[in-house]
C-alpha cells in the first residue's frame, strides 16, 4: 500500500501540519502529487492537497491506524513538485502556514472547500419560541429538502442582511432546531450566474406618477434609499447587482424593490470574452536602437546559456538577474518582446508581470498583436471558470506566455525560461492581505528553482534593486535615450507659495495657458492628483470639528454626490451642512481630490470632454479599459486621475501633463517617502511627449527645493540614489538593513495593546536566548492609523543587517508565544506600508 502526505486546509481543520493517509487500491493511480482530495479529520471530511507519496507509513503509536483517502476531487494535479517547493520557500520566508502558501499556487477557479450545510433536525420544537426570521429559515429549509448551504438559504430568503442570517442560524443551532454539517463535493466548474435588475413596468409607472404627484412617494411607501435605486435605473437598462452595490446601493434595498415588483430580476451567465481585457494596441516589428540591441543580446545570451548547460552532467548555473533601467519611452517593452520571442524559439515559456490589473489590458494588447493566441491573461478579476480555463491552457502548453499582476507569478508555465517584472519598483507587487509576499522576491525564488532568467524593468528602480545591481549581484542594463531620438519632456516647476492662480485655486496660470494651447492644437492633457473624492475634509468654521469615520481614525472624504466616505472601510453617510458637534451652520470643504479637479476643468474648458480615472470611476469590470480606449481614440481631451494614470500608459497625443500637490508623498512619516515622491513624479512626467511633439510637464509644489523633486525634474536617478542612500545608512534602513513588522488588531484596545506587548517581550527573549547581536526591536507602538475598520492596531518592528539572523529571531519568538496569541499576529516581511 502507498501513502499520501496531505496538506489540510487550516481554516477548516485548525491543523497546520501535513498529515498522512493511506491510498486505497481503488484510488491507486488517481492520487498524485498535486491532487485535491477529500480526507477524514476528526468527525468530518475536509479538503486537502497531496504534496508527496511514499511507500512506507510513518511511525505510529501502538494501536493507531492510518485513515484512508476518501475521494479524489480534481481530475488532474493542480500543482507540480516545483510549485510545491516554491510554496515551502514562501512559507519559510513569510512565516505563514504551508496550506496558506499552497493556496497561492492552486488555481482559484478550482479551489475547493468543505461546504457548510445547515440541516433541519427538529422543525417543531416544543416550548421553543422562534423569531420571525428564524421561522422563515425553518420554512426555507423545509422547502429546500431539509438541508441547504448558506448561499442557498440566503437566496431563498431574499438575501437578508448577512449578520442577521448568521445570528438566526446560530440561535437555531442553540435551540436544537438546526444542525451544522460539512460535506465535500466535487462540483463541475461552471460560470456562476450573475444577478442583474432593471426597472419594471410597474416601477416605470411609479416614477411617472412621482413627476406630477408628490404624495405618490407616501402612497407607495417608498423610502429615500428605494427612490435613489429607482431613479438610478430609470433609463431602463439592466445593471448588475454587484455593480450597484459597489456604487453604494444596498442589496437589501434592491431585493425589497424586486419583491414589490418595481424591479425585474435577471440571471445570466456572462460571456467573459478575454478580448475585453485587451486594448487595441499594435506592436509592429521595429529596428532596435544600439542600447536596446545590447540589452536584448545580453538577456538572450543568458537564456541560451541556461539551455546549453541544462544537461544533468553540467553544473547548474545561478539564475541570472538583469535590471533594465530605461528612461520613460526608451523602448523597454520592445526589449521584452524580443526576449520573449527568443524564449519561444528555444521552446521556453515566459511570465510578464505588470503592477496592476489596470495595466494588463494595454500589455496584453501589445503582446497579442505580436504573438496572437499564445498569450494568456491571469488576474483575480477574471471569473473563476475563465481563470481555470486559462490555467489549463497554460499548464498544457497552449499558452506559453502569461501576462498579469502579482498573482501571475504562480502560473504553471511549462519550461519556464524568463520572468519579466515591468515597473519593478511599484509597491502594487506587494500583497497587503493574507500572505504578504512580494512578487519581486517570489520571482527570484521561482527563478532559482526553475533555473530561469529574471528581468526587472523600470525607469525608477527601487533602491534595493539598484543597490544589488551596483554591487554586481545583478547585471545592470541601461536605456538612456527615448526611441526615435524623441526628447525627454520639458519640466517646469510651479512654486505654489508664490504662483499666480487668477482663474483657478487648483490650477496655476502657466498650466492653464499650456492646457488651452494644447486643446486648441487638438492635443491631449493628463492631470495627476493622488487624492480621490471632491474635498479631503468637511470642517466646522466655529469649532474646527472634522467629520470623522466612526470605525477608523481618519477624516471622511467629501464626494460630489453629497456623501462623506471613508476610503479605508467604505463607510458612507450623507453630508450635513450643520456641524454634528456644535450645530454650526456652515461646514467648509477643504483640500481637493480628483472629482474637484474634474469639475474645475469642465468649468474652465466647457468645450473639452473630460474623463476621470480613479478607483471611484472604475466601478465595474471593463470600465478601466473603456476609459483608456476612449482617451486613446481621441473621444476625450483631458484625463484626470490618481496614480492609475502614472504607470506605463502610452498616449502619443499627450503633450501637457500637470502634477498637482506634487509633494503629497513627502508628508508621510515613512523612510520611503522621498523614494515614492521621486518615482511618482518621474513616472507621470514620462506620459508626456511620447508622440512627434515634445511634451511639457508642470509640477505644482510647496517644497520646490526638496532633493526628490529637484532630481525628478532633472530625471537624474543616479544622483537621487546616492543622496537617498546616505539617508538610509544611519539609522540603517533597506538596503542596509532588513525589516519585519509584527502587527495585531482587536476591537478591544486593551487586548490589542497587551498582545503586542507580549509579542515584544517574546522577541526580546528570543534575541537574548539566541545571542542575536544586531537584531533590534523598535516599538511596540500604535500604528500610523491606530483604528481601522473598528479594530485598534498596534505594531512593532524587527530590524537587522543580517537577514538570516532576523528570521531566526522571529521563528524563536513565535515559538515562545501561546497559539491563541500567535494566530492573532500579522507578519509582514520586508514591509512597504508600515502601520
């Protein structure tokens, strides 16, 4: 008999180790490394993943038996030995459990969980009083055959508030009416139907009545929220319920209108054509510049060397790493295309990472114009069924090129030859929830395992990357000139302390004059402000009270729809002109966001069409690509946006770029503030002058003499690197030191504070026990935002010049803590957004 070592889902089983199960004869041959299986654990069935198969059982206590694998759920292995090794390295480096790391490499379209079912065991309990909702749950379970999942129950009940349904189910369990069981089922992978709604004939009639009869609202018993939904849908077009919810309309309100017949509900399986994820870009073959040719030759030579030395008798070379440092519009993408082309000729595959989903459409369009259907798209916004379909094409070699944001690093490419990380400096490559991995670090891990070439490309390298290159650990390749000899944009500094603002408080006169000339000439303008909303704060003039979020320690942002919103937890409330604290009659709106800039441009240039690109504007799938396509096609003349407009976009007609509040990033108390400011300014300036005409960039700032701003204007990265490096030497920060943040949060402030203090004590004890000289504990202290989403937040920082010693201290400290404390801690290795 053979035995399978199975990594069990910790969220279901509360077990973090790998367990051994016997493989029954009936399943022998079906169970493979990478198989998803159902296994028994205690009194229930759970999902696990086979990570190894052995012929010998492990040593067992006397009388103990090895339980058998119950069922194979996946028709094919979901990962191979190399990806399992990658998951192990991630677990060690980022101090997460093996199953958490393994979930990263398993295709999300397949991930299975033991389904939670609610079973009706006593529908008529004697002497037990049931609430209205509890009785509805019992009736729904009877209609559904006595057993149903949470989602099935919710749908049968008209989708009540999740907290109310969860409470009702918990109370019914306590009364012995309902039992909770788990079942493992292998379900076919099919697209989940989406719900949409549209105005019904009855709803249209009600709106018609409201135009002439103000009492119709009372007669039809309509709330303000219900009226807002009806007016939103008055054009008669169907809208996805999920999209309406993203815009702030409550699902319960929508469902109440469906039940009353004022809205029609539709269900459909969307046609998720991948063509919607590609912008209409072309990539004609062009003659390389000398610098591009040298870069391509160096990288392709490394690829060929790996191929020639891949025989078992040859010593395995170290995976070569290249840093392609090229000014904006210097043709880095053409270098990538040539490298990928050579990889395909050698029978190798490629992964191309982009910072965000938003950039996938442009890059996919370019690569598909060159390589056709050999390109696969890989990102979390795809429907699970679509993503699984892409996963299968990649795994079986139909698509040897994968393009996507950070999660694409886990694509199961056959014969992986090259990993390209575009805009490698971008902090979007860092996962900020769950396992806090950095795609750049994982790319290096995977390259070492697969003997793969890595190319990091950017106009503004992270200090860590440039430091590695200058130290000779990576190979530095430079592109110092724009393609076709196009000049870098002219950069003009606007000192906001003395600048003239005769027509606009936000836009200086020189910027307005340049915008007017560009629009007269049929050119385009991009305005960048890294602030969403209309106004940053609503403040009382009498008592200086700021409208604050009830769940987070931040002020609420005013939006043009007359709402105050929290950009951290999503809380929304109506804007009231009177102060909540003193009753003052006037609340003053201060600080500007992209909505206000958009409004200002419309006022000043009424003939120009203006588009806005920020997280509030992109509320549905495909919206980002639609906005960019419209701007590229000349349907709009001005694009206003946050940092979404700074990354990799190529619009030849853009000749003017305005950067508003350029020094915003410098105000944060963070060691990377200057680096982020320099990078943002350099990147956004690079959007200008990519066509035939030289561009001009206006940078409005109150700190014109700051070295980050001055060197960004000069496009002098090397001098910025030298200057910033001096500031990181004492006290040491990356690249001179390594950091690990330990964070905890709790609704109870005292509990959170006590836990971080215990973590601090454990870290100091670990340092003493290991005699880890040079490892520091900074803190503990409150986080920069001490309260977020109703939870109080505290953290500490471990710092050392010795990375290995730093990880040893953390491992030891975690072992000294009780499990209930350990599981409440969030570990962030190499943090970018501390606190």
